[in-house]
C-alpha cells in the first residue's frame, strides 16, 4: 500500500471564520480522495494528516470515522486508514442507478423551460473553459452539475435526493476516466451538446438515448474495455 503523498491543506482568508478542526480534516481528506490526490490503495496515518491540516489527532480520528461511514476509507487500528479503490461492482451500481434516474429526467425535461436551457448552456460553456485550463477536478464537478440540473428539472424530490447521494462517487469516477482517457473530456462536452440540442428541440426520446449512450460509456472506460 503506497503511503499518502503530502497534500497541502487549503488556506482560509485571515478574516474568514475557520470551521471546526474535525470539519477541516474531513474536507481535506475528502477533496483529496475525490480528485484522486489520495488514490485508492493509499494508506493515510493520523500523524501525517494532523500535520498536513495543522490539528491534533483527535479531530483526525473524528473525520476518519465519518469518512469510513461514507465508504471512502477503511480504518485499520494502529495502522491508519486505507483509501478504498473504486470496485467493478460500485461502477456497475452507479451507472445502473444513473441510467434509471437520468433517462427518466431527460424525458421529463421536455418541453424545457427557458431557465433550464440557459442554465445548461452556461454549464456547458464553463466545462469548455475548464477543459482548456486542464482542471480535471473542476471539469468533473461541472459535468456532474450539468446532469444534476436536468434531474432537478424533473421535479421529483425523491429522485433528486437519490441522485445527490451518488455525487461523491460520480466525481471520483469522472476524474478517473479523464485521467485515463484524456480524449474523453472533449467527447463528454460534445455529448452534452447533443443532449442539450435534443432537449432544446423537444425530442424527449432522443434526449433519453443520448443519456443512455453517454452514461453507459463510463462503465466501459473504467473497466478498460474501450477500444
């Protein structure tokens, strides 16, 4: 198991009120796991984390317990915490759930409101700009926001909450795909454009088909099956 590389803790403006120590540690670790600065198989130690964030070990333990409940790490007494790799089963489960929610939402998005169209256009442009800057973590966030906007527009609060529970896994998988397949960034943006065009033109079934092709590709890429 590789040791965790040093990851500097984010700095807050001097005038900003700092969040509690455990929350700072939690945010530090979670962000590093989601954008893969702490990759699957990395062993984190309380001492290294306490030093990185500038806190004692007590809030580190609190943060690690919280992250274990979320399924991002596995605690080993007297050794540390192992960052869990994304499993094939998790990939399959996330993709299956996304398809169930997003195909339904894509159909419900038609006819689209001017607000939804404007929001999707803005998010798509932001994705293009971030892709040009090479910020994979930020591109993954905007990618997820694009899909989440369509889900919210469906107007089903239960489905929206279910979709929100996939957020962390989506972000982590998104960064993994873009790191392994850099060409996928441009393809994602193109497919988002196709989805937007289908919604804008009132083609509910066309939008659902774009979603199925687009989301299913994640499973193929993460499993290394793409040719």
